[in-house]
C-alpha cells in the first residue's frame, strides 16, 4: 500500500465520504459507545482549547482565565486518552467487536500518539509553571545551540508542537466526530450506555472544576505580575 492510497483513505474518512461501522453491544454500547464517549470528549476539548487560544490574544489581562481553562483541560484530556487507549488495547487484544470496527487510517494511527504526547506535555508543563512560580520558571537548566532553556521555554515549545499535530488531527477527526455525535439522535434505537457515558463526562467536569479552583488559588505569584517579571 502506497502513500497515495493512505492519503485517499484518510481524506475520505476526514470528509465523511467513508466511515467505519462500530458494532453496538449491550451495556456500555461496545465500540459504538466508546466512539461516542471519545467524540463527545474530543469536541469538549476542542471548545476548551479554542477558549484557551483566545486568552493568548491578551495574556496579561486574561492570565487567570488562561490558568483556569488550562487546568479544566487536564481531566478531559486524560479521559480521551483513556477511551482511545481502551479501543487500541481492545483492537490489538483481538476482541472481536473492535476487530470488526477496524482501526483508523494509518496516518491518523501514527499521528494519534503524537497528539497525546504533546497535549500531556503542554498541559503538564503549564502545571509545572504554576508550581514553580515566576522566578524558578525562568531559571535555565540547560543550553541548546547557545540558547538558555527554562520551564517557560519548554511550555512554549510544547505549544508549537501541539499546535502542529493537533491541527492535523482535528482536520482528520472533526467531521467523523460530529457524525458520531449526531447519529444516535437520528437513529430509531440509541446506543446503550448513554447514562454511563453522561455520568463519566459529568464527573470529569466536576473534577476539572475542583482542580481549576485549587490551582487558581496557588497561582497568585503569576497573577500578581510574575508573568512580566524579567
């Protein structure tokens, strides 16, 4: 199989011309339920990340929002990692329903781990900045090509890498996610496990809200002007 084939397959799925058929099982819904949970979580993350990007337009005035939304992103990101990880593990463990559903196109399979990696590095480095405070965050710990690298530099580099891989991932998965979310409302029979999936999302949001409030409470050094301190 050549690159042209994988490009055509990926484009077909990204634009909705082709789609995988997820088997529906009792209980939590099986692959179809997993796809719904992943799609809903992905759309939630997309909305929060867009808000986070807006805060960058005036970080000085919106720093508290930047911190809060950044922390709100962590639990949904972990949930999406868990749901996609479960699907991958089930596929390679040769569970019949997930084998029938099949994997995504190869380019998206290769891109997925990078999205997870840089998302976790981006969010994790942001939490590290809050924990270290302004002064320690600007203390260089190594030099690369004559440039001092500190915790702020790591966070900025992670943002650039995250933006590149997540932009490609979003282009490939947005239309399929919207179709997955809309499908149960059009179908005569909805996918089982709706209450379970709803409870998981609600608990995730509650944990995110509690974590955001806690982190904001210890972010005073940054909010008091540390962002602009040389």
